[in-house]
């Protein structure tokens, strides 16, 4: 005997099956959309982190170029033509300039130091937006003989200014450099 095929079984998808398929597709697409949103946020945080690192590196290099006995000030201008002075004078432990944490990093919970050991540097982006970074440094004269400094340690840190949700969890970037000269 031959099986009987009803028209109902060969008619295609029912409305309920279509709704279930659309529901599953909607759940999958919303999960993918969430991943895109997270990726965009991570990209933005990475951009701010990279900018803070480059800014810290720039200030560190300027101070290191002044040498171990450098007492000169260095001029720096941001994209809005704000002029800043970088003081390169060091001091005995814990150093001159920004306060340090117990681990030796720049302490942003303390007030910004005066005497040109900090700045609010503005970075201009290609889309016309600006970002302000709190940059601080500490200069420690480590090996001295009278007025001569043989070894100097410089710590520079930068972090985005403000406490928006996008950057409230970013840790400041702290870079260290040591300049030394041979003793005669």
C-alpha cells in the first residue's frame, strides 16, 4: 500500500514556525550587536590609553634629554596653543614634583603639584573633538656628589581628565626612565 501524502505536510512553513525562526534570529542578532557595541567601547578605551602612553613618553624623553644636571625648563604647546613649562629640576627622595604611591607610581589621588610638574594637556582628534589629559611627573636625584647629579630617575604619568563612564576605569599610564653619567 502506498502512503498518502497530505497537502498540509507539503504546503511549506506554518506561521508559527516562521515566528519561531524569526525569534531565534532576533536573539542571535541582538547578541552580535552587543559584541559590536563592546568592541567599539574597547577601541575607544584603547585609543585613550595609547594617547596617554605617547604623551607620557614625550614628556619623559624631553626631561631625559635635559640630562642628569639639567635645571632648564622645557616649553611644550598642545593643539589649542596652550603653553606649558616642564620643570626638570630633581630632588632627594621621594623626588621633586608629583606625589608618589607606595609602589612608586604617580599618585593621582593627591592634588596636582605646582612649579611646572603637571599640566592639563589637550589633544585634538581628526574629527574635531578634543581630549584633555592630566599629566604629572616626578624627578628623583639618586646618586649625587655635592651639586653634581650622576643618576636621575624620572616618572611620568598621564590619564584622561574627567570621570565619564567611558574612562572612569582607566588606570593612569606611568613610565619610568633613568639617566646616568659616568663618574670621573
